[in-house]
């Protein structure tokens, strides 16, 4: 076999969007790239290995192997070995869906190399299972604003309703040099919530989805109030509220902790996004915390696969 390669471009995402815990997500114009190469030697060897020195080390290798094994079982295909490369701008363990981008890239890449036996919906469901939640996976595959549905009893992925977000809207993200593992962030949550908190969060969830669906972004200022996850996770990174308040003071519509953190996102108009980003960054600078600032928009297309 002559060497065959595919490159998958996968958008990062912000999930939860305040009250939409494990339900809402928005794909962002920030990308991870996954390249998979196969030939007779790699297939027959059965080895999965990075093609170059991988800065993410053994953690990413384990995720790649996990995705390949799941794909092999679901598609009923013997995958064998392959070489892979990972690059891009998506920071790891910062609440921007880095694990979903890697899993989605491997699954979509293998599917392209082996004749696409699985549909995009089937790949998304497999990715959601591997990532333990459908929100980031849905945004990575489908792009846009995603509302994902899971089975109330089993938690298995069922479906996603998605729609485009206007290119006029900016997603301003400040990503501190502080890792927050999803597993630790989930442990920070209580097992039970007061009824009043659940009702208030549900009200906000319905309202924010309606705002994005109708494009009435100016109403976001009164939309995002969460009592399910963000107040508890703010204890892991105590500057969340201060960063959001600084962004809103400079004209941001609203803001939220992105995923499980530590990144914080503010939604802004084109008129204010530069001022918003500077104000968010200044909070961290004042506390001697290094960070990266991203001026992003919504990716409305989802992942793309290119065959070489």
C-alpha cells in the first residue's frame, strides 16, 4: 500500500455556556489538527505511535489508542497500526474541548481512511461516549450553537439540534496558565441541588438558547445566571467572576466559565471586543497570572477532513 494520509481540522468549543451543563456548546474559530498516516508497514505492525515528538506525551497517546479501539469495535474493522500528528492552538485542560478535538480528529480520520462506514452522527455519538459528555463533541463535529440531548436514564447521546451564530458576534476568551482537569472539576460539584437553584438555572438555560436562536444578542446581558456548576467551580479558579465583570464593564454582553475552566469567555459585539479582551487580561496581570487572549468567532461548519 502506498502511504495514505488524512488531515482533520477540528474546532475548539466552549461548553455549558453558563446554565447549560453538559448540554450547550458553541464551536470556536480556534483549531486542532490531527493527521493520520497508514501504509503496509504501519498496518501490519499494529503499533499506534506519534510521527514526531509529541508535546502532549503519553496522555494524548492513550486517548488516541482509546479512540482507535472504540472505532474498531463500532465499525467492525481491524484498524491495525498508524502514525499520527497533532498540532494547533487549542490549549490542553483549559475548558476549550481539547480532548474532544483529539478524539473527534482520530475518529473522523480513521473513518475517512477506511471508506466512511460510520455516519457523522454515529461518530459524534462514539466521541460523546469517549469524552463522557456530548457538548464539546457536538460542537467539534457539527459547528455552530449546539443543544445536545442524552437519554435521561442511561446518559447515552441521542441527538443534537444546532444552528448558526452570526459572524458579527465575538467570543473573547482569556485562557490562564492554569490547568483544570475535568475530572477534578466534576468532583467539585455537589450531588444534590436546592430546588430553587435548579429552577433558576433552567429559566436561564431556556432564555439563552432562545436568544441565540433568534439572534437577539443584546438581551444576553440578563440571560446567564447559573447555580448548577459555575459557583462551585469558581472555587478552583477564584478570578472567574472578576474577569467576567471586567469584560462586561467594557461592553461585553455576558460571560461564563468555559467548560470546567480555567478559560473564561465573554460574548461581545464587534465594536467592543478589543476593549473587552484587554480588560479581561488585566485582571490576570494584576494577579501575576500569565494567560493567552483569543478573539474568536463561531465556527459554523464543524470539522473538516482532507485526504492526501
